[in-house]
C-alpha cells in the first residue's frame, strides 16, 4: 500500500506564535512502506506551549528513525507492537514535560495524536483533543475521542453534542502531555476500510482552536 501525504498549518489570529507541531515521516521497512503522521498542539493557556509540542514531535521523529525499524524487523503483528510502543512514548513525553515544568515552576503541556500506517492497518495513540478523522466520499468519521471536559459530558449524556460545540469550557482538557504526573492515553488498532482510496486527516485541536494544523493521508 502506497501513501500520499501533505499538511497545512497556521498560527491563527490570536496567538503571537504557532504552538502546533506536525510530523509526516515515511520509510521502506521489512514490513513494507510505513507512514507516521502526528499532530501536537501546545496548550494555549500555558506558557511555552510551543516548547511542549516541539518536544513531543522530536520524540516521535526519533522513535520513527530508531525504534520503528527494530519493531518492523521482528515480524509478527507490527501495528500492535508499534501502537504499544507509541503508548509508552506518550507516557515518557508526559513524565519529561511534567518534570521540566515542575523544576522550572512553569506550566506547559501538549496534546499528541500519532498514527502509524502499514500493510492496510493503522495503530495510534492519542492524548488530549487532537483528532483523527477518516474521510469517505460523502461523509467523515472521527475515530478518536476528545479527552476534554465537554466531550466527556456529552458522551455521558449530561449535555448534547450541540451544547458541547457551543460550551465555553470546550478547551478544558482532561489530559495533556506534561500537565499532570500521569496522562490518559488511548491506543487504537484498526484495519483500514476496504477501498481503492481512503483519506485520513489529523487536526491539532478540537472545537474552538485558535490555530489550525491539519495533515492529510
């Protein structure tokens, strides 16, 4: 399976810097062509959000060049192994950012959504509200779950989806890399839908984002 990828990023109109980070990396491995796509959004209300997202992107880039070839060379179920490895990487990023902020007395954090594609399958890890979306001819399906306060309340039926879109608390996250000693991270392992062509989009933030970063596969 071959992959074509692109990205777009913009800092928006309210921030002096772009706190979003994006990574698209592709390589030929023992398991065939493998693509890593990731978006990270530095937390807008925190100092040095751009540092946090850049740290996550650097860690993912290093993982792709060093750890993924070893995972692919082992054979077996590469996507399951890669998703588990990405989950451990997310925990490592969280610990490093949390300790950096604690020592310096600063608040910083970042979302992280990273997908690895190979052989008709994909695996992913998600922290925060950066989204993974699969796009069909006539509709789109979000395949990640926002780890935000209003999204959690919507899932539990406390508020409606329409109320969640307009809620002023929609930028309050339940989890972000670096904001707490531990982070909530969700792993996804799925087959790609059978189709001649399929498009995935990763967006840096959920509703109400002050900036925009999207990568398409």
